[in-house]
């Protein structure tokens, strides 16, 4: 055997354990043969490769909004924005994903910050994205030339391969959060990216109250007839054509679910726990192909059912305060705080306060559409 051969990256250890062959010189020699030929037997790996249920590498973790904001503000002062770096976005890095900028194995979650008058340059990519605003206003996100106002509580989906730029038309800086499927696209080696124009034209710097997409699609149950069936798939679009879901609508939908529950109609997930999902009006399914987004509201003092599911999620507290437990972790949370729920880790949430007090509102996004599409999704709820 030649000595100039690179050391084998395969390392096999003989172990005395159930299901493992008895260590012996012959076994040792067999394992060295496997290493030379870059082979790994199933019997040494099966516990790690095929566990009885998901054992996520990701850790439940909480990021405090005030710490994120302080650092984003500092970045606004000292980090210029431009072509190449593309965005002043600062990602949540799960503590057990090797320092990668991934909130979970599939999800990117970042705080993005724009100074007054600043533009983030146009580009497009196959990764699906959305913006969610917990506070502030003054930025318009420009998607295929359509300027879309961003303000508190708005959910702004933006499916892959659409041109987009962001424009701060106000005199104050603004922050928001981005969610994307960047890690999923990275591991599956499926991503494409293109640079667009370096500057926006005057029309794109307009600041309309309502975007073209809302003027065309923003009416419950009404579809523009000119957009009916010519898109193939019986008019089902892969991603939502509605590019802004406004807080006034979301807030009202949640308030009405709780009101209906109080009137004795079964409307909520569990007592005092209302939720809505942001959907594609042409399908009724998730707004984006890979990302699910929802808003949850817990009545003061209410507790959610404990629940675990395949796939991971990121939550941001939108309003109110409460206690959240994820796996072994437990946190008190308040406005803006972000936390991650790894695959198959139980989540339960409780709103602070006594009856009649302020609700706990939480924005949530996750990767469930991926697993649903592959028939690999499972949910287990307390009491099941
Ligand atoms: O705003 O276009 O947080 O492309 C990461 C990648 C934001 C964006 C991110 C992006 C963007
Ligand atoms: Fe982007």
C-alpha cells in the first residue's frame, strides 16, 4: 500500500455494545479495509442515522429583541450598505449548528436595518422569503417594481425569483425581520441568485398606501377574473400573488375567533388560543411553497396545548408577555423576543395576566410545507 495516500476520512471504532460485533483482530482488519475503500457499515451508525424519532441538532434558544436592536442600530452607524453584501441583515445563529447563520437546520431568521433614505439594491434568488414588522414604519419593499408599504404587524411574503429591493422613505431608521429557506436551499444545493439594477427609478421610490398587488388581490373571496385560469393548474399559483397581509385584518380575524369562542362557537385551537395562517388566495394553502406563517393570540391567562411537530419554527412575540417552554427550556418573553422550536420538541405557551388583560400575540413561521409536500409531516398534541 502506498504511503502518499491521503488519510482516510472514514474512522471506524470497534465498540462493545448491543448490536455491535465482538471486537477482535479480524474485525479490526475488516474496519481498516472499510476505511481504505471509503465504506461505512450500517451497524456502527444506525442509532445516529435512523433514530426512533427526530432528534434535532438545533437547540431551543431565545434572542432578546432589545439586544438585537441595539446591535442592529450600531451596524446601521458603521456598516455601509451596497452591492455585494446586499443587505444589512443579521441572522440568528442557533448555538448548536456550528456557528452557521441558521436559526434551525432549514430556516434563516434575521433582523434587517435600513437607515433614513437608504436603498437595499435589487436582486433575486430562488430562496423564498418574507418580511414581518414588529415595530416601526417608513420602508417600502419593492417587488417586481411594486412598492409595498411595511408597517407594524404586516406580513409581506415574497416568493423566490422575484426581483426585490427595499427603500427607506422616512427620516428614521427602520428594522424588521426576514425569514427565508436559505439553509434548506443550501443543504439541498438548489439555489440560484441574480443581481438586479443598482438603483431604483423614481416610480419605484413612490410610497403608495396600497400596493398594486393589494389593489388587485386584496379582497376576501374575490379574484380578478382576468387572472382566473390562464395560469395553468386551474389558476392555482405556486405562491401568493398578494404581497401584503395587513395587521388590521389579522388583528380583526384573531379578535373575532376569540369573540366567537366566547359566544359558544368552536373557533379556536384550544380555549383562549386563536390562530390564523397566511395563505395563498389561489389555493388556500400556505402563502409560500416552503414556509408557513401564522399569527397566534392567547387570551390573558390562557395556555396553549402542548404540541410537537416534524420540522422547525421560529416565533417572534408581537405583543404582550408570557411564558414559553420549548423542550427543556423555559423563558419569560416580551415584545420582539425571538425563539426557535426544533423539530419534534414540545412547545407550550402561556399568556401573563388575569382575565380581561392584554393578550399575548405571537408571529410564527416554519418549514411545515416542505414536510407536508413529502408526506413526512407529523403532529402530536397534548391529549392525543
Ligand atoms: O432582504 O433580500 O435576511 O436576500 C437574507 C437574504 C434578506 C433580502 C435576508 C436576502 C434578504
Ligand atoms: Fe433577497
